[in-house]
């Protein structure tokens, strides 16, 4: 699920980090990155993970040409067939586990398992093919999983945020931001935005008055 070829020059490779998980870490939080085929989910997990990420990528063959639509991702040579996994240590006690979901329709049956126990999700979109993101948003809403939307930069024609919201039927309270999935700093900001959104939702829920019920 690497980003398709764009007009942007490739960013320099960062040094591989091998950060061991501390023995004091006892609080694991699960985040899922979802979206259409080839929107950059693997790239995002890879760019932000503290460890070498687990990728289940396989080389794309001619056998899948009649199954997967490659018209918008012609430079793509491999695809995720299960999930991507990365890890970020937030502090000595808290660890963020990051899962990237496969984008092709034939692998959507795996999503229910990936959503189990998920704190929140990032929907990664390519504005050149926004319709590919509708299914991901529908599934998250059905599961009741909070999410934000991040527009990955593929250098396509410009769209205003309101145009994207209208196309995705995205409510105003759900954050929408731009990102470059190849950049660790940009991907990190996406995750920070998600955590802030989750915190705002939990604070809002906690502040609601409890409705008393009366026995007739």
C-alpha cells in the first residue's frame, strides 16, 4: 500500500530505529490506518514506527490484474495482503500499536478483526479518487469507531477542505487535515490530531448529564 508515484521527489531514507519495548510499558493503545487501495497506508506506518514495521506485502502478479484496479496506481508493484504493524512508545508506560489495513476489496473481510479493540482510526484518502474511501468511512461508522481523515499529498488537482467534506459527507466535528505519508513528522501530526480528537470526544461524553430513569 505504498503511495503511488507523484511529482514530489523521494524523501531521504531515515536511519532504522531499533527501540526495545521497556519493561515498564503496561498500557497498549491500538490505532488502525484504513483507506482505499494504494493511498499510502503502508508508507505511513513505515514512516512513523519506532521499530522496523511488520509488512505483509507481496509482489503483484498478472493473476491479480483482473481483480485489482491499477489504473490510478500504475507504479505500484507490491500490495499488503494481511496488515502492516508498527509501534510507537509514547512514554515509559504507554505504547501505541499501529495497524495498516489492506485496501483491496478482496481483503476487506480482515477489517472486522483489525477493528476489534481499536481506540480510533485514520482514514487516509487520495483526492484523485475519493470514492475509494467511502467504504472505509461506512465501516468505521458501523463499528462506532472514532476516526479522522487525512488527505495524502499525491500532487493532484487542488480541492478545498469543504469540497472534500462534501464529497465524503464528513461532519464538521471530524478533523480533516493534509499530510505526506512519507514524512515521519507529518504522519506523527496525523496521530497527534487523532489522539486530540479522541480526548475531546471522551471529555464531551464525560460531561454529559446522566438521564435519570423513573419506574412507572
